[in-house]
C-alpha cells in the first residue's frame, strides 16, 4: 500500500524535497508532524470523548440525587398525586350547598381572609366577595380549595386595589 503511495508523482516529489533538506530541518519537520498528529488526536478524539463522559457522569449524578429525593419524599408525592390532592379526598366531602358554604367560610378564615359577603347561588354553588385582600393569599386559598376539596372556580372577577399586591374579588365557587 505504501509502495503505491510512493509511486504517485506528487508524493515522490515531496519525498525528494524531504531528502534534499538538511538533517536538522528533517528532524524539525518530523517533530512538527508528530505535534500535528497529537493535536488532531486530542481535539478530534480525546476531548469530545472526555466531555461526553463528564456530561454523562453529571447526568447520572443528578438522576441519582433526584431518585434519592423522590424516595425520601415518596409519601408526600403519593399524597399530592392522589385524587383530591393534599387531603386524599375528592369533592365527596362537599355534598351540598350548605357544606360548600361551611367549607368556603371556614377555609377563608383559616387562610386569614375576611369575606365581605357570601350567598348561595343555585344548588351547589356559592358567590363570594372579598375586598382589599392580598392577591397571594387569595390565590393560595383558591388552590387549597381546588386541590384539597375539588371546589371549582366557576366565575371570577378581580380588580386591583390602590395598594400594590391587593385585590377586590368576586367569585362563584361550585362543587
């Protein structure tokens, strides 16, 4: 194979030029060729393989940490994934409008919200008014009602107050 390569006119010309060079230039050219070969091997083979390995190790470590966290919090994850969310109950705990009214007023009181007005709206719904309430508290309260008890926000109207982060809210909640 190398004989066929040496028989090529361009290669033969390069070999002849190499042979005519002084001995020091031939050694320098050989060192340069080795350095170029090592550079190509490093940048084309070793560096990408090393980067891929480091990324795979980091990904494996992250997955192991996530698995450990999930195993440590398994009961919480199962509880949150159960129908009805945190309490593990669905909307069965709110059977009618009176129970819904008691649930809404009690949970609002627990959330630190003051209902300005509330009234039944049909068989399984209630209308609620809050004035100048913190938006974050209202949102958290509605999330607890929805995920914990299956209460649905049927209609909502919010108006911002003059004070930042506070709203006036009109809601219709159903089961």
